[in-house]
C-alpha cells in the first residue's frame, strides 16, 4: 500500500526533495507550508499525489485541526517529516531571548505539537514513522551556532526519548543530521542573524561562512532524500542518520572527543560515590 506523508517545510530544501522522492515512489504527500504557492508546480504536476496545506508550525494551536483534516481526507498518515526550519548565527552573549524563543518555536515546539497530534493515530494503527530533521549541529556546536544547536540538541533529546516510548507500537523515529547541503538554509533572507558587537572573532568567521556559503554547499538534497527513504525502508532503521561526509567526520570526531574527556576523568568521576 502506498504511504501518506505529512512533510513540513515542503516548499524548498530537504522538504521538497523528500516530497519529490516520495511522489516518485508512488506515495501521497501533504506538504505543510506557510505559502501554498511554493508547492504549486508539484501539485500541478502530480494532482493526485500532492496536496499543499497552509500551516505555520509555530502556530501550535492550528496543528491539531490540520492533522485531523489530513486524516479525514487521506485516511491515515504513515510518515511525519518535521522539516520546517531555518538557521541562526550569533554569539550566545548577543542572542536575545526573543530570537532564542522564536527558534525554539520552529525547531522544538512545532515538531512537538505535530508529534502529539499524529501519534494517537499511529499508535492505533501500530505503524508509522516520525522523521526529525535535525543537523550535524544537533550533535556538536561551535562559535555562532549556539542558539541553532540548542534547538537541535533539544529536538534530538526529545526524539531519543520518543523512540523509546513508541517502539512497542511499531512506530519508528529517525533523526536526520545533515551537514552542508545545497538548500536555501543560508539564503540571506532566511538566515537569522543576531546583532554583531564585534567581540568574538570566531563568530565573525562563522558569519562570513554562512554569508558566503549559499550555493556552494557540497551536499545534494535529492541524494539525502533517497538516503532517508532507504533508512525508513530498512529492516533496522537507525535512530540517527548523519548525511554528508562533513557530518560523518564531524560527528565521529566529536564522539572521539567526548570519549577522550570521559576516559581522561574516569577515575575521578567514579570516585564521587559515598564511601562504603
């Protein structure tokens, strides 16, 4: 039986690539986007397979009704892809509460609301998959990406617990951790930027990397989408899927650093128990 996908942020980037891949597989895609016209070409090309759904994921009060509408029209949701998002650059000291909360709204509270809305249906059917589009920045961070990584770390922690909770119901959770892919993430009008006080040279280097990075990223979103579909179809779907050589190298180096830190202080750490 062909699947029904609910994909947020389906108008561009990874969301659009996943939508195209699902359509090519014969599936139905409901693309949840703030601007339905961003999916007009896909809807026109595949009117029986693609539906554009107007939804801002930060409007969590609208999520329940949107999901109920999809279930009423299509009968089920087999795969939820929480993809909507944007980047943000700024020193931790210079990122405002408003900027940080806005980023959590789109990367954490929006996906959480969609998971809450979709899960009862998946549990009842004892099948389904939740794809959480994280980032290599959900495993590691560096100067200028503190706010962005904070939201992705939160998404990954929530998703790891979710995977443990829903396993008994036959529901899969896949956390996707892309590196640099040729999406619209670094477009000037999409990248959030905190005020620059000029205090941190490392943050200035990150700003320059983001400002000059659009269109030069090595990753192919269509190949990423193919890998996501393959991971979901695998007999053992991984919890985490790093995408891109830079992501694989970065995550492995980070894990080595964590291991080195833990082992370097292992004796002192173990000696913190009460004396017998």
